[in-house]
């Protein structure tokens, strides 16, 4: 028996970060989630899998019309013609969609309802699938605790949209523990909600496949689904790449680089390397320049020019298949930070405070919440909930702190800071 475990398809969700630049491949990537979905359907047909599991967030919310749902139904009908069943639970993003609920689906699609967990069986495969959809956008109950016990003599598969005990960057929905999952006696738990691939456990198998298409720079690397093979009581899994555009960050340490030409050469090599690993996909790139070096003066003097030069390098090195989403300048002048930090003057005190703040996540979060309170109140609701704009996320706070430190050190050195 073989099946595909997919999650977080977010069909027709827009990709963010490229459209602001002249000549960016907007048209090529506008339908990226659809093309990734089509890749999933074609892979399932080619490999002749027995069924597919979609563990929530098939859609990205309510639709403006029925086109998104009809596109999904068309793909499901193709699978149905080959006898491939599809088991679906709704997650937080598609729970509230009114149009979703009113669209008839092909007979091979088996949607779990939200009132209570249910078990669906396939006697030919010896399969028992257990699942429950989200009833509302926010579900704080442990849904897994209510799932039935395993069906004796069958391969038992649990489908659940959950954050488990919590995952960075994801709301803590349908929280549960490995202990609760293990107590159900299932062979495999197909999870969704977390957009990064993760094998949580192998006894039993508890797996996040990640989303099938990265939507912005915070969703980097290969994206796809999981191919699961069950044979003679043994389970094996392998990732299947489905994405059509891949996001990646190129970090370049400027230490030791004598001039800007050497920086641009280093950037070109990085682009070619990433493009080769992307296997023909378009790349969405972010350059992050960091460290202390001699090129700091030139970079800080004309940051906008440097950004455009790097954008040109990306285009040239990739033959137009890599586009810059952003350039982050975190470079510092060649100053002896440790010596300055040891001083009893205000400069030393400031550096020590910044480093202490970076190491104390609770203190940093509290400080940031106070500092950003007024800004967050002014943001529209949709922007304040945007994962890419979550300034209160731990990684985002550390990035901001690093940027502030570099700016301050640049000013202490008598130079204009990076912008």
C-alpha cells in the first residue's frame, strides 16, 4: 500500500515579495500553488498510489468565487478516474469558507466533518482513516484526545491539523502531545498546520510534510508532500518535491572581502549554486550581508546602489531565473566590539545591554511588545495576522536587534548606517 500525505496546500494563496520590483516574474509565479497542486495530482497518477490524505488548509480562506473550488474538483475527478480516494480534513484557514461547504465534491473525496471524529474504512486495502475537521478558525481543544481507538487488523491512519505542543511561527491550534497520539494505537499520524517538513516520531509515525509551495521568504527550501509505503508491516517515507518556485536566503560574510567587486563575485557564485540545487525552478532570493569588513564603508555610503547591483548580479548569474525579494544589510565597520563592550563608558554599557537582550528571549519579547504596541494597534487586522509581518516573532525580533546593533556601531564609527 502506498499513499501521499499532503497538507497546507493553500490553493490560490498569493506569493509575496516579488511583485514590487520591475520585471519580476509575477505572471510565472502567480499561479504557483495551482501548479504545485497539479504536480501533486500528476505524481499520484504516475506512481499509482492507493489514496491521498490532505491534512488541512487545502484552501487559504473564503474564495471570491467558485473558481478555486472548481479547480480542486477537476483535479480530484482526475484522481477518481484512476480509483484514487482522497481523505480531507479542514484546518484553520478553510474552516470558515462558506463557498467550500456548498460545493459538491467528486465521490472519491471523503471529507471529515467537524462535529466529532469519524472513522472511514476501506476493506480492500485493510485501511482505517480517522479524522475531524476544524469547526471554526480557532480551535483550542485537544481534538486528538477524542479520536477513537485503532481498528484491530487494519492499518490505522490519523489525520489531524495541529501544532502539537507548539511550533515557532504557528498559532497553537488543536494542541496535543505525542503521548495522546500514541495512546490511540495508530500506525501513522498525518499532520498538517506546520509549513516545514518534520518527522516527529517513528513509533508511531508522526509526520508533518510541510506545505507544497513556499509563499514567501520565511518558507524556504524544497516544498512538497510525503510518499508513504506500507509493506509487510513496515513503513517507509520519502519527501516528494512539488514546488515551482523556491525561496532561499544567501548569507554573505563580508569579513575578508577587499572590495565591492569581490562581494559581487561571491554573490554570483552563490546564485549559481542555489540555482543548480533548485533543479530548474525559479528562485526567490534574499541577500543578507553581515559581518565586519573593509567594504562596510562603501556599502553604508550607498546601500540603494548596492541593492540594485546585487539584483543585476542575480539576473545575470541565473539567466533571469532568480529574482531578488530583498537585500538585508547587517554589515559593521571594523571596530573592536569586545574591547568596546568591556569599557565603563556609555558605549560599553549599550553594547552589553544589547547582547544581554539578545540572549533573554522573554525580556526581548516584553521589551518589543511595549515598543511596538502603538504600531501594532495602527496595523489593519489582515496585516497584523500576516505571518511575514509578525514583528513579535522570536526570529524577527532577533533580526531587528541585530540591525539596530549594526546601525549603532556604524554611527559610533562615524559612518552612516546601512539602510
